[in-house]
């Protein structure tokens, strides 16, 4: 089974319809080998540029792309 976590219930319902997860459970939708659940709000947030080793705003530093994600 694959689990998909959406940002909010409405997005989870849309994704569930696409992947064929139509069985409503307590806090998730299930079906076709998928479980689709949701959070309330953003799942991740961006770090400030200083956390990537960038200080001050300089146009040539954009876009800020971390070398690796941990």
C-alpha cells in the first residue's frame, strides 16, 4: 500500500478520486492500493537563506538551491 499525505482534506479528496481510493475511513481514504490522508496546513516550510549559507540579498544567489536535502 502507498500512502499519500495531502495538505488539506479537499486536496486529499481530489487525489483520492484520481488514484481510485474511494473507501472513507477514520481520517483517510483507502482503495486501489492507496491510503490518502491529510494534514491541516503546510507540511514543510522553507528555511531562511542564512541556513543555506547565503547572507544578504544578492540577485545572483537566486534561486537558492541546497546542495543536498536531509
